[in-house]
C-alpha cells in the first residue's frame, strides 16, 4: 500500500511539472516590457532605447501577439526589435520563457 501511495505521489509531481513547462520553437520578435506587442516587429531603435533605459526585454509571439517575460534576458542582446525564431522552454503559469537558442527569422 505504501508503494502505491509513493508511486502515485511521484507520478502526480512529474505530471504537474510537465504541465507547467513545455519546450517549443516559436516565431516572434523581441520587444520591451513597456511597449510589448505595440511594435509589431518594428521599432528596433525604440526597443533598444527602452531596454537600455531599464525596461525588460520581452518576447512577443507572432501568431498570438502574446507577450512573454524572458527568464534569461542576456540571451536576446543584439536582437532588440528583430523578428526571431526561438527554441525555448515556456512556463505557462508564469507567462515566461527561458530561451535555449535564438536566431534571426528568415
């Protein structure tokens, strides 16, 4: 009986963790936390100015125009305002992404 309970507890823990974070390839652009999706892939100079002024860089999903916080903002330096493809682990609950790799979109 104890084994069944332990197994069930471990299974539920892993299920909750896997539902919380998911790896994905997403097309979008890098914006800033003040303007978010307003730039719609334009305004690289504005994004750079805002980030240098203290705003956090964010990722905007092209398909949904959803704005995601970036857990590792140093990963997007050099891509401010650019349309990009990221490979990232998304945390839906926190509405954030951890970028594993980034490249300019073609």
